[in-house]
């Protein structure tokens, strides 16, 4: 048995990991999802925006590789906004996010009867990076003269009263890259002082905490766990909540193998040292 464990074929680990994904997926396990203060802050801000009839800007800055983590955040935020009759304007700094954003808008709008042009619009992708954010801050209609469907933003009901970024009650960036700290904070939030929230992949989250501590960002959803927390807050369990069971089981399996490997290594090392 000792020899078997010390020379364990990695394919055995792969089988356990696969089972840890498949079994919770076929027989969903409801995991407790505690709400962190950073996710609660985004929820509370959107509730406040709804009470004041404000408008929210969402920047869809993630690609297909981040879809499992970030797309559930997009759906949850849009559902929350439409449920509270909040007007939403979407845009993107990344061309590969356009299809994902359109799908999220269509899904949430259909559920809540939101009307394009009146309750929401999607401006699509536009290059420019920091200069685009600055232009949006000083002259929104100049930066985006048309939305993705070709409608004039100066005439659309949802955008005609927006003059700059300061007119948005909340700006939320959903990201898998450097657009939060590379674009939105230095060129947008610092200049125009709007409230800024973030939804990002788990690997990005640790690097964003300094901006939470400085107050440049008032809330953050990090990874699948953050998305599941938001689904819990709006009482709309989705793919993030379902995925937490599989993720938790896989983490547990990996931890068990790490512990087993270390125990066997130290036991074997002691026996070998004693024999010498």
C-alpha cells in the first residue's frame, strides 16, 4: 500500500477530480453562501440607485474564457437593475465581450420586460482605452454618437440626459483583465469621482483590494463565489450557485491529496533516515 501511495498515478487524481465535478453537478448540493461586505456593498448601492431613479453604466470587459465566472455576475446585476426599474447603459473595451453582453441583456430584459432604448442600451465595443474613458467623462455623446444598433445617443430616451460619467449614479466594471485599475480608476473614477464597483475573476481579486481600501472602489464581486453571493442576494440562484458545490468538492479533493502526499513523504523520509 505504501508503494502504491508513493507512486500514485496522476490519472487517479484526475478521476477523483472528475467525479468531484460530475457528481455534484448531477445531484446538486446546496452549499451555504455567506455574504461578504464587498458584495453586499454593490447590492446596497444598486438598491440606493433604484430609490433615486439613477442610471447605471456597465462596462463588459471580459472574454469567453472568463464567462463561467463573470457572466453570472452580469446577469445578476442586470436582473437587479431591471427589477428596480434602473436604466442601464452597457459598453465594452474588449471586442470579444460584445456577444456575451448582448446575450446577458437579452436574457434579463426578457425576464423583466425592459425595453431597448427606454430602459437600456448597449453601445458595443470602441477602442481608445484611457482616452475613451476621458472623452466619456467630458462629452458622453461625443465619445459614443451611436449605440450598437445605430441609434443616436443624443435622441435615445435612456442616454439623452447623460452628459458625462459624473451623470451616472454607479459605474460597474465586469472584467478579466486590467481595465479596472488600468483604465476606469486612473482615467475615470479619479477624475470624475463617480461611484465605482467591480466584478472580476478570482485570480484578479487580490490585486484589487488596495482600491477598495482607498475608497476608489466601493464594492467587489470576486470569482464564482462573488457571483454566487450576488445570486443569493437577489434570490435568483443560477449557474454560479450551482457551480459552488462542484468547486467546493474539487477543492476538498485537492486538499486531501496534498495532505496525503505530505504525510506519506514525511513518513517515508523518516523510515529511510532510520534505516541509514
